[in-house]
C-alpha cells in the first residue's frame, strides 16, 4: 500500500535564518500511530505545520493521499485534521458552534448527527451549548480534537496532545487515540514524553535539531538500540567487587548488595553464562536475578547525545 | 468552490456583530443624530443652503461616508486581526479554502455590516431633514463599492497589524482626517483656491463628491472620475491582498 503521507527532502529555514528542518524524509503508513519524539525546539511543530499548510516549506515536497500539498491543497487539506499544540480556541462561541464552523470551513455540508456523536465520543455532550471560555483545559483540548475531526479526516495530527496534562487525563487521551486508530484514522502525534511514544505508538520517529535521526517500528527500535540489564542480587553485601569480575564492567550498588551488568541481547555471546560462573567461582551467593530492557528514554538520550 | 466555508465564515462574522449589536448598530445611529443636532441645527441654521441644497440635507451623504469608511475598516480589520492575535487563524490557514473564498467570507461580512449601518443612518437622517435621492441606483452603487473597497482595505490593515495599537493607527491618523477634510461637511468650492487644489489629492473627496451627486446632482468633481477612483482603489486593495496571501505575508512563515 502506498504511504498516506510521504515527505521528501523537506527543509525549512525561517526568516530569522534558523534552519528548523534539514532534509527530512519520512513515509507514514495508512492506519498507523506514528509518534514523532523530540525535545523542545526539535522541529516537530514546524514539520506538522508545513504539511497542514500553516508554514511554507523552503525546500522538498510532501504528498498526502498521493496529492501534492501545494498544488492540490484542496484535496490534501480536506484529508487532514490538525490539533494544535496551544489551546487556541475562541471564547465567546459555544462548543456546538465552533464544531459546525470547523466542519463547514473544511467544505463539508452540515451533519448534526455526526457532530452529536462526536461530542458523545469526546464526553462533551453536556457541554454542547457552553461557551468555550468556561471550559477547563482538558475540555478545551477535547474540543480542539473535535474541531479537527469535524470534517471526518483520514489523517489526524496531534501536536503534543498531553503536554501539561496530568497522568489520569493522559491515559484517557491515549485511550481516545487508540479508539480513533481503530476507526481507521492515521495518527501522527508529537511528544517529548518517551512514555507516551512507548505507550501508544506503532512506530517512532526521533527528531532533533531539525533532523530525523531514526524512524522504526517501536519494538524494533527498542530491540535494535536497546540494551538489556541484568541485576544480580547477592546473599550478602560485599565491600568491593571481586577482581575476577572486572572484565564485565559491573556496577555495584552503594550498599554492596546488587551488581548490574549491561549487555547487548542481540550478540551471540551475551557474556551472562560466563559471568554467572565467575560469580559462583568467586564464592558469592546469588539470591535473585532480574533482567530488564532499557526504556525508549535511555535509547533516546543515547541517540541525541551521539548526534551532537 | 468551497461554499460551506464561505458560509460559515460569513455567518460567524455576522453573528459577532449581532451579539454586539448595541455597539455595532446603535452607536452609529446615536453619533449621526448628534452630528445632526450640532451641524445640522446649530450651525446649519446660520448657513442657508450649499449649492442650492439645505445644509442639513447637504451633509447627509458626507455623514454616511464617514460612517461607511470607519465602520468598514474597523469591522474588517478586527475580523481578521483577532483570530491572528489569538492564534485561531491556524484553522483558516489549514482549511481547503482559496484566497477568494476567505475574502468573500470576511470582507463580504464586513461590507454587509457597514451597508446596513449606512442604510440605518440614512433612515435616521430622514427624521431630521427631508431627503430626496436623485439617482438611487448610483447611490447604491457608490454605497456598495465603498463598503467593499474599504472593508478590503481594513482587511489589509488587520493582516498587517501586529498589535492593537497598529490596528488603530491608520484609521485614526489617516482615514478620519481625510474624511473630515474630504468635504463631508462642506463643498470644496467654499475653500480658498489654493486649498481646493490640495484637496484634490485627497481620494475621499472623490467618494463623497460622487455619492453626494447621486443624492442632489451637485458634485465637486465629475461622477465618472469618482467612480474611476473608487474602482482603482478597489483594484489596488485586491492586488495587495492577493500578494499578501501569495507570499504568506504576516500569516505564514
Ligand atoms: N516563526 C518562527 N520564526 C523563527 N524561528 C522559529 C519559528 N517557529 C519556530 N522557530 C524555531 O524553530 C525551531 C523548531 O521549532 P518547533 O518546530 O516549534 O519545535 P518543536 O515543536 O519540536 O518544539 C525552534 O528553534 C524554534 O525557535
Ligand atoms: Mg512544538
């Protein structure tokens, strides 16, 4: 299947001379949840804004559904819904009115039944006739999502949907995003929270300083770049590491009760077998063993670190 | 053509005026009534006629123009400045909508509002002075063209302005003086010859003159020239807006 969004050599230099995007290439598959992960100032909003028509690109091209975003802007824009990063919403109009406005703006004829259902899905039915200025931040965010979905787009961009949102609401948001994906909408969300990408994305793109460092399946990315850690809990605390164990570069916990070994799980010889034998040979008793994957966060920190 | 988009923008703008109708529609009526009391009655009682027209009637077209120009600019500039200011403009920019459609929605609504205001003022004036409109179709033509072109001009100001101060500065420092010095309340024949020449560089003179001609068949300049000037102004504004959207001027980086 051809990509629903295809970005080729996209670059952006702002009037200030700052290069916010450098030759970005990215294909987005229909029906997936793609997380664009990057620190503040990485260029996430710039990338989204170009695709949606809010910022002009300096070079390169983008197609949505096979159509060029400049030449065929009417087609591409009606395929896209955008939830902006800031809570940019009017004040003196009602929730219902702003939804109808969005739907009309994107060229769709009025459909009160669809919009009513949308309000229900967003748990906003009881706020239908409330003025926007009386809504809480979380509700405003949901109204913005409603506005973005009012014209039934096939691609939805969510720019930092959970920035500054508390944990409970964040989980609600993730559930909502998953439901949307199930309804067939392709979702691209930006975030600087690793847990977010880890929790809901199918694929993750890491972006920093205007460069897309890597895009891959979330699992594959963690597999490829992720190290594992083996923690050995000892019977009795040790004052220091036995000399025989130095080749493994172990980390000793401060109380001397645990040793941690970091290894690459993809290597044929992970070194674990030899390590355990050496531990036993050194006369240490093993109380417990534990292995864990490094999180996306650690991967990310590593990668951004290397790119500098 | 994205008809639905034009419709929702137009409706939204009209709704905004309706919600603030006291300010939108009542205040022009009140200020017009005051002008009649001050100029028409107090001063007019000492000026018998101007070019054969009673002074009270003579100032009606000028008063309407004053309101049309200021209201068109105020409505249209605010209509586009505000979403730019609050950031909600992102939605219009990301919508499948052309420049022409944006203009028809925003400028059309602003022009409609000032037309309504113009007609309300005309009606109000009817209570104070006898009114006779010699060429109603010409009157309407000037009314419509003025509302559209100055709403377009206001739209440009709204796009250009980066803050509220800039939004006010052109209407206050340029338009208001031009209207007052453009013969709203006098015929330019009443000025010393040198000033008559200077006045001809004021574009508003042509608007008021043409508009007044449609009422009383008295004019400072020929009506064709008036029409030509307003059409040139309209074309200039259209070109400018087109360029602004094309380049993304102050809208898109
Ligand atoms: N309008 C602008 N003019 C100049 N520089 C900008 C503009 N918008 C964003 N930038 C710069 O471009 C970089 C990327 O910004 P942005 O895309 O908003 O990043 P992110 O969304 O990843 O936080 C930042 O360094 C930012 O300062
Ligand atoms: Mg951002």
